[in-house]
C-alpha cells in the first residue's frame, strides 16, 4: 500500500516504496503463528527475528508483512534494509527518503523529524539485517537508542531481523520470545525444491538437500542451479563432494552465495580468534561435542577458553544445540566452510589429552555411566587418536 505520510508546505511527499514481495516459503508455519499471536495481544508489536545467515529471516518478515491481518492492523508499512549502511545517519537518510521528508529539511534534527512523522499513522517498520548497525561496538549504543525511541511510539510496530541469537537492548521484547529460526526439516526442503524447479527431486538432489541440513539459502541455490540447467543434479552432487560450499554460488552477494553468507557470520565483529579456533575444533570432530554440564566443565580444564568461545559463536548462530541429544552441532555447510578456512588448530593436543583422560576415567566397560558418556564420543575419540598418530 502506498501512503503519503509526511507533508510539508513544499507540496505532497512521494508515495512510499512498496515493500518487496517475499520469496516462496515452507516450514515456517509455527513461527508465523507465533508472530501473529504476538500481534493480537501486544500493542505496540515488537519482534526480533533471529537466526544464522541464510535461514530465511528476511523471507519470514516479508511474509508476515504481507499477511492480511497485519496489513489491516498496520496499513502503513516500511521495509528498510540496513545492509551496507555504515552509520545510523545513513539509516536515517533512508527512512527520511521513504517517508518523504524533503532533502532541504534533512540537515538538522533529522531523527526528531522522522520520529514525529512516524507518530502520525498506525505503521509497522521492519529493519532488515540490523546486525550491520548493531554489531560494531562503536555503533551499538546509538543504534539501541534509536530503537528505544521507535519502541516508545504506541502506534508503531517494530520488526528487526538480526543474524545471530542476540536481541538488542533498548526495546522490551514481549514473552514468549520468538526462538531463533531452526533449519528446515527434510520434508520442507524437498517440497521447496519441487516448488522452485517444478520436478520431483531425484536421488542426487535428495543427497544434496540432506547434506546442506535444511539451510533455506542453500536449498534455494541448489534449486536455482538445477532449474536454470546450470548444473545437472548428478554433476552438482559430484562437485559438492569435492568443493562443498563453493558450488552454491549464483552471484557475488550474501543472497546468492552460501560462502559469502557464512563468511559474514564467521568474520562478525562479535567473533574472536578463540571462537574461530574452537569452531574449527567442533567442525573437525565428527560428532561435535556434548552439551552436558559435566562434560563442559571437564573440557574447560583442558581448553580454558572453551565456554567463553562457545558463548561467542552461539551469539552469531554458527552452532546449534540439539536439545534431544544434548550435543553442540555445527551445520554441514558451516563445518565445510570452517575447515576450508583453517588447516591447523592449536587445540589438537589438549583435545587429544581430554579424550585419553576420559577413557581412563571410564575404564569399566560394564558401567552404565561409562556407556552413557563414551558411546556418543566414539567417533570423536577415533578422530582424536588418528590426530595423535599423524
């Protein structure tokens, strides 16, 4: 819907830019219902959509904005991408352009003018890829201050999409919080492929979709390459086994390259060298690592920075916790990217020592506890032993 919100003596403002039409989406019914439930009970609406890169945060936000009940509640809508913005001032200029503040009036008190304009009608604003302006320490406080001002407008709904698992301060995010977007189940992955390509996935496609572990961006890129006959399913599967994430590239931006998307998280301002080192270790171990508190306490004695580093890359959503198995898991494309980036890690020796001592601690093979602890680590122990030999 096109709205003229900001009028001045210079004449009517230009209409707002229509929000983009969303890409096809499957497997997000639960998240969509949670967002609609929030809207029904929370005025004003405040939602943070979190998750790893390529998980479909923007797509979910756009589908939500295009829902009839959302349009009825917020007939005025703004969708602003923060990608490529280096300061809050640049974001403010984008918003000023959208709401029709004349260029000659943008030199002073621009933020106040924008806030005044946004108070005039029921409106919802989506700030997409907000991590661009929120992650850098030099911008975080001022960005959170602006969010605080937006959240204080009672007729304004606020949606932000952020790469990672952390929400900005300055906004009261209502309970229950929307959980970070998980990977898609294999059924949704297969149906997404079928919808984009128009054919049933063959055996090679099924292998590919299983190997990318439900990352929507990867599924879309695979589908596009096969739909446009850039690669046959057999050739794509063959190349994937050798080149991994480098295969899934149809352009040079985060939406058309899986490698670029993962790299943005890997080199996030929130990441540390210790976190990258530990991510390499977890990618190298075939079964990740246990999330049981006792195991985390034990490994901390060998790798003192383990828990702090784990907190860091959990914050940028480079790992996920399998609650059922209580394992720290790195999704396959992220694992392949990380191993490609670093060929050696200094945690080899303490990791091997940890597993050797773990075996010594549970020597009694008839012990139920020994079976409970050692069995999930069997493949990790085998890899650690091979590292020691090599």
